[in-house]
């Protein structure tokens, strides 16, 4: 019964575990990344800002109903005038026989009055000194900057996935190498035991092989643990659970000379694009601050009904049409704001030049690194092949009792070390290729963005 349960659990685990490719890992990471989703929301927020700024040029239409009650003399008299109910009595004509300096009681101490005012108003800016159009342009540029920033983060995240994926592949290769090393040492132990039974070697050869076997077992355990840890991190990035295996090491070649790489980077690098966009934003900000030097023309339209009760009597209605112009004659702060915006624009141009110098250095370093890693990879491959030849020769020499077990195990260790260095060199070259692709403005695949 227990065996059946264990079998079912194992079968269930295997059915959910999966081997993934780099492309699947990358697509899943970009799809599930919360940071990428947040940036897409920020772009959508800019779209809403655009809708908002465009709506200002359409003006706003309001339906307003106000109900009040007061005995304030000014309000009561104004309400009566507004509803066309004012009489001479309100001016004190009922006290006509009183001296001229007599205070009119009905005017100064009126009875409280209710007032209901229902109206429709429409306000629209006619000319804002190009402020609205400049703000619309600035928001469009800010949206463009957010889209470029999103692409930058996609590339950075893609590089992180490549590192994690290739690290898993390397860890897998180390596991395989450790397994092969363990099998090889077990064979040495068997040979040593057979030789010992025939009296051809001493007990020390057998013990040395046993020690090496234990060390190989420890190395295998560590390699398997590293592989599981690398898969766990890859699972964290991709959001895919139960990743059990990965495919081959992923890398994309790039072949471009340093000068053309620099010229290409100045055209395609997202960092250059985003700082150019920032330059445009600062330039627009200068135009925006100039708006305060232009007159501001606006309009207000109003139609309503005013009475001491809710009514639709057209004798109580009124209208108001207003066009206003506002000119700032003295505002010392606007000159400061304008000058500051000009200085910010100049500073952004210097930042662009600084970035261009930085990119040139980055490309040069990436090219040199790739060149060095390519040479190292060739050397490590040769070293691995030579170490294998020496190991195979050492096996024959040991069988012919020309070298000791310790010397054979030493050559085995040298070969395994060179194999590990070769695997590591493969990984480092793949990262160098990816770094150069991103430095010249391509994506990880060597494609133009």
C-alpha cells in the first residue's frame, strides 16, 4: 500500500514537472513580471493625462441648482432684482414723508427670503498663450519616454533571464560532469581492488580510490543542489512552477566593428532615445513658461432662472455672455521660471553628450570582453582536450603499473577541473555576447530594436 502511494506521488510530480526552453522562460517572465505590468499601467496613465489636457480646449458645461434663505439686506435686494420683483417700497418710498437722511427700514431690515437659482454654465478658454498645446506635446513626450523606459527594462529583464537560464544549463552540465567523475572513480576503485587481490598493488591504492569516490560523491551532491537552486531562481523569474530541466546554452552571435557599433548605438540605443526625448521635454517647457507673457482670453456663458420658488417661468430667466482678457503686467517670478527652464534644457544637452561618451566606452569594453572570452573559450577547450589525452594515457600507464593510483587520481582531477573551466567559459562568452548586443542597441537575439 505504501509503495503504491509513493508511486502515485512520484507519477503526479513527474506529470507536472517540465523542461523549458529559453524562449519559453523569457516569454513567461515578461508576461508575468509585475514591474513590466506597472510600467504598462504608467503608460496608460499618460494616455489618460492626454485625454484630460485635450478636454480643456472643449471647455466645461455645468448644470447648477442653488437654494438659499437669508435676511442679509444685500442678498435679499439682489435676489429681488434677479427675479424682477424689486419695488419702490424696497428703496424706502413708503417712508417718503420722512427726512432725506432717514434710513429706509424695508431696504436695511428686509424679511428673510428664499432663493432658488437654476442655471447652465459653459466656460471655455479661447487663448492660453499656447499653454494647452505645449502641455499636450509635453505629455505625449512623457508617454514616449515611458514606452522607451519600458523597453529598457524589458532588455534588462531579458538579460537577467538569460543569466538565470544559462546558469541552470551550466549547473546541469556540472551535474553531468560530476556523475561522470563518480563513475570514473568507481572504475578506478574496482581496478585497484582487482590489482590488490592479485597482489599487484598495495592497500593504499584501494584506499586512495575510496577517498576519491567519497569526494566525488560530495561534489555530485553539491552540483545537484546548485542545479536545483538555479532552477528555483528561474522558476521565480518565470512564474513557472516545477521546472525540472532546461535545454542547451543559449547565445546569439554579433559581428560588427567598433566604429559602426558606436554609430549604430547612437541611433538605436534606448538610453539615447530617452535622453533625446528628455531634451524635447525641456525645450517644450521653455515654450510653456513663455505662455505667461501672452494674454489669456476666456469666455463664460450662463443661462438660468432665479426666483423665491422653483419655477420654469420664462419671465424669471436671464442670460450672461462674457469674454475676458487677462494680461499680466508685472510678475517677476515668470522671468525666473523661464530662465530656469532654459538652464534645464542646456543641462540636458550636456547629459546627452556625457551619455554618448559613456556608451562609446561601454561598447569598447564589451568588445574587448567578448574578444577575451572568445580566446579564453578556445584555450579552455584545448586544455580540456589535452587533459583528457593525458588522463587516457595515465589510465594505460596505471594498468601497466608505471604510475601510482595517486598520480592517476591527480590526472583525473586535472581533467575534471579543466572540464569545469571550459563549461564556465561557455557561460561567460554567452553573457559577453548578450552584453555587446545590448550595448550597440540590439536585443539579446542580435536583432534591431
